[in-house]
C-alpha cells in the first residue's frame, strides 16, 4: 500500500531546475532555494520565445518594414 501512495505523490512532484529538490508542480517558488517558477522547462521557454518572435515578425510585416 505504501508504494501506491509514494507513486501517486511522485506524480505531483517535479525537481526544482536549480537545486533539484522535489517540489509540488503548482508552486511558483522553490521553498528551499527560492527560485521563481522552479519547474520551468526548456520546451516551454522555447515555445514562448518562438511565439514572441513570430508576433514581432508579423507586426513588422504589417507595418511595412
């Protein structure tokens, strides 16, 4: 019974990107090291950068520059 509980708990936890401490997925700051958005991953960051670049590119095209 213990293994089912720990497995369920591990699905709610993700390591902090800075200190690697397992923390809950919903937290915005790591309680150990204080890193903001501790489980922000490279995929999410890359998607946001691509979206911002696309918006800037489309804005430049619309303005005629």
